């Protein structure tokens, strides 16, 4: 682990150069160890794939003291075994072609049938590596290399809420209508971000997510909406 | 007691100090682009310095008072009129039932703050009133203020206290060119000495792509020996350098994570000056250490706390 300066009131901890469950778990452990300082000398933290950014209040502390807090958190967590405390959340997804404008294309490029793509996408548990880009946007990974697909050359101006998408070896559910360049392969009827709900999000960093294929009827009965002409 | 928005002008947003501790669900911090001007607007009214106020960009805001209160307008230089009569900035002003206050368009700087006695009373979302329109969070409805919006605030029973004004010598000056002190960090080691020299010795211009999310600059191309990184946390003032070599300085409404290499981050005190610049403004960079930054922040805080507004005779 190495610590770099990010800004006047932020340090960033790098745990490695590659994405892995172990790295993600170490980040989670240190973040848990530091969480009791948030609201005091620490203002916020941003966990991501292989890093943890720690933001502090420079009028209450300084970077040297924060480095010390980080080292202590690291020491305490290294004695704990990575126990994968995260929960497993099942997200239903409707993969019908009326909900999946890029599914046929992705399958064709991968040399697979649509059903094979769906089977592969639903077969695995994905880890929530990071949340960002937009409120509630959870970066899940990594998808099977067979269904990995590059971002669209031209991003869509409007991706529908709930769109289940793939970019490279990442997958995600768009929490709200937004622009986006990921390949859309289905729709999820579960709210990924609801300011009025508690918790606001069904998942958090460190959790595992598994998609479950549902039929059109079930999708609609769960409150899902089909919007024609997505894109 | 309410303040009614007759016209929001170019862009008017409800802001408090910002939204903190919510990055884990992807929410950015928001908050005033020029915190010093924002805090002064509140201090001139004896408010908590982070009480909820309005940030207007460029100008054109017009409000009507449905009761008795006091307001203060700070930040960018702009014509202020109450019922058609010119009024000073950086000073508390009385409003009574039916009064209309109108802002012209900024002639110096671009972020204007309007605070009201006691602050606006709006239900907080995720522990803050700060509006981030991109996220649909904060303010009255998650959006910028619109004609007809009514903002609750305290009625002032007595306006007998002396008005307060910030002495001219303590008012910030907004220039067309700024020097931004930078704490090198993040991927700075991936920029060669030559590229760093290009960055720190040349002048950049603010492009037309400048908003509360980020300021994109144009100037000599600065190259990095990597194209991208694993997406990671972006702090306030971070300087992203995408492949085209044109730096983007990330502001209050930035996305919380991203995958472009970064040179380091701008000192927040200078970021507020950048926020007052519009397209065509000049920017130069100067490197400082994080220890320098801590000292400068402590000094600025000390100076702010020990600066006093004066009663108006």
C-alpha cells in the first residue's frame, strides 16, 4: 500500500494496480477502520477499484496525523482476515429484446446466442467495486471475458433508468435516465437510488450482486417500465 | 415570510456549505463556488456563516419580499436595485413587504451570493440544502430556482440594528487572470519534467466549457505517459489531463470518481478565484507543498475570523 497526496485536504491510498477481490476487501477493511473519524477530522472517503481517497478537515488536523490514522487502521485490519462481510443481493433483470437494444449486437460480436449471453451474465456473483459517476451508479465486476464489450463509439444521449449494461469487463445498472456509452442488455425494475428510501441504495461497496433473469410480466409487475426507442 | 423568485436570471441555486459524507453513494459535495463571498454574505447578517443562501451565476436574479427581512449581496460586482433604486453590495439591506430586488449582470467576477437574515428554511436532503442539478438533489426540487418559487425564511420583527458593511479594503478583487497554487499529487510522477515545465510556465485560457462541474482550459498540450488509470476518487480542485492534453479543473459539482491522470489539485483559496472567471480568463499555475497549503489555509481562516464588518452610519 502506498499513500499519495491528492490535494490540500485529501490523501489517496493505492492498494495495487489490478482489480481483485482481495484488493477490494483490503480497501473495505481500512475504510471500516477509518469510518469512525468521518464527521470529525475526516470529511469523507471514496473507495474505488484499487484505491481509497481519504478527505480530511485541514483546520482540525494535517496530512501527517491523517497518515498516522491510516497506518493504525491498516495495522488493526491486517490482523483480521478478509472475511468478505458484504451481503449478496439478487437483482432481477428482464433481458427481452424490447429492453435490450445492444444485446443482439453484443451476442453476435461475441459469437454467442442472446440466451448464452444472458446465461453467462446471470451465472456469476459480481463485486461492487465502486459507486460514482452518478448517485447510485455501482460499478460491478468482473464479467466473464466472453461477454466483455467496448463502450459504444457514440454514447447515447438518453439511457433509460434501470438499464443493465456492460462496458469492457464491468457491468452496472443505470440508476436514473442519463447519457451513457455502455452496451444495454436488459432492464432492472429495482430502484438503484431512491432518496426517499432507507437505505438509499440496495447495494454498497464490497457487496456481491447476482442478476436473475425474469420474464416481461414479472418485470412489469415489479414496477419496471418499458420505454420505446431507448437511445 | 417568503421570498418569491420573479426571475432566476442565468442560473440561481440554493447552496449551503456543501454536502459531506455522502460520497459512498456517489453524491458530490456541491456548495458555493466562492466560499469566501458566500460566508461574508451570511456574516453581514449575523447568520451562521454557512446558512443557506442563493448563488447566482452572472446575474439577472429578481426577487420579491413577502414580509420584512434583511439581505446581503456579495461576490461578483453587479448592479443591485431595490424598487429601482441602486443599493450597495457587501452590506446588509432592508426589505419590506412587496419590495422587489433585482440584480443586473456581473461586470467583474461571475458568482453572486444573496443571503437572507437567518438563512432560507428548506428541508435538507442528505444533510444539506446544496443544489446539484445533475444529481437532482438539494434546493427546493433538486433543480435550479425557477420563476414562482417561494423560499421560506424568518420574518424580522425589528430592523433597528445598525447595518453592516465590509470595508472596501477587505473586499476581494476579481481579476481576469489568476494564479492557481497547485499541490502536485496523484499521477504527477507520470508527467515528465519537460511536461511539468510546460504546465507550470505557460498561460492557459478558460474555455467555453466551464461550469460548476469543471473548468476546461486551453493552452499548450501537456502529455502524460499513461492514457488512463483505474477509476479513483477525485477531490475538489483536482487537475485532470485527458489525452488531448488540455487540463480540466474539477469544481464543486465534479463526479466523485474518474479515470483520467491527474497532475495534482488546486488550493481551495485559489479555486474560488478561478470560479469567478468566465470564458477567456487567464490561468497560471504555481507549485506548492501540502504543508504550504495547510499554512495558507490556517492563515486565511485566521484572517477571515479577524476581519470585521463595520456598522453603517
